[in-house]
């Protein structure tokens, strides 16, 4: 069993850490929120007073943090990971950040003799809890194979996207498409309702027709059509509007840096920004259907 330092015990990180503990791995954990550390400790983890202490004797460092600035500070800070780890430690960042940031941190790690993977995930909190996440991995093949047994505990699909930063590129592309799909699905359902159609019947028709997509199949945005999805729980849980907005901003930034036209991605970003500013930032991203409803409907 591996000795792992797990940094970042939020909605995604905590269940990922719990799955590693359940598989028998030894975890030293750190988070800025004491309650999150307590939950990990109750599952068998060892609490650390700082990230530097957590990573000191680790074979693997796994991080799941909110944004690129947190990742840079964690790994590159004067008392950060690179200043504290032992020779041979494998680094794995599962945060969703800009590809350029991932490459910058990975290059710093490589310059000091460490292998680092960027391995953002898809699958949401439910996937993290069930251990069915999809990992999109950028970095060396040897690093991936070394880390694969741990990733297989936390997920069921593991893809090697390419070199450093490509995992983040794949995540940007995937979530931009997801945001666009959710908006299109919501518009179609709202249009059907306005014309007197039962949204459940319309959803089933579209599922089996050329408009079928993931949001219709497993994450319908209209309340009452599917069980155990956020739309049927007042849009609580799941993948937040603000998180989708963050990912859409990363995609827009990448598009600008690479001179690629993404008009639908930009429109999705603007709509989710409007939805967030309306006070819905903490709701699940499928709640965008509410923003798109006609007045009085």
C-alpha cells in the first residue's frame, strides 16, 4: 500500500481521499478547513499541520484545489511541496486549472527531478463518491503507469491525453461542450413546455433521436423527470454554476491564447456568468434552465 499526501479535501477531494483510505492506502492530509480534515481523519487519515508536513514522507502527492493560483502556491511556494518532498515522490494534481499553469508547475517540478501529472477529473461529486471518475491525464507515460493503481481506486476511466498540460486541455474542451449541451437541452425542453408538451415525454423522444446527449440521458435539468439528480433536489449538490463558469472562463482563455473561434463557448460563458450574478452560483449548473425560462412560464 502507498503512502500518500492528499492536499485539498473539498467536495471532490474528500471522497477521493476516502476511497483511497478504504482501499488500504495510508494518507496524510491537509486542508485549510479543519472540519474537512476531521472527516478524513474519521475515515482513517493522519492529519497534518501544513502541506509541507503532509508531503514530507509521501510516495505520492495528490492535490485537488480550487484554482491555478492555489496550485502554484502549493507546489512552488517557499515552504511548498517542491521544497518539502523526498526524492522520487510522484506528483499528481487533479485540480482544474489553465493548461499554461499546469505546464509551468510541471516544468518547475521536472527541473528539480520530479515527475508530475496534471489529472483533472470529470464525473462530479457523485462520481468521486462512487469511485467512478474519469481522469484526463497529461504528463509522462511512466508517471501515469506508476500512478494508475491509485487512479483506478478513484475512477473507472483513465485517459492519457498527452504531454504536460494536455489533461487540462481535454478538461477545458469537455466542460465547454457540457455547458453548451446543458444550455441547448434546457432551451429545447422550455420550448416544448411552452407548446404544451410534457417535458418527460419530450425528453424521452429526444433521447432516442438525433438530439440525444449526456444531459438528457443522465442529468435532465427539468425537475421530476429523473431521480437522484440535482434538478429533482432543488438543484442542490452536483456541479455548481460557479464551477462551470470557472471552466468556461478557462476554455475562453485557452481559445484566446490559441486564436481559436469558440462562439458557442463564449455565449455559454456569458449566460452562466449572468446566472451566477443572479444569485445562483452555488446551485447545480443544470439550474441554467431556470434562467432561460420565459417570463411567467
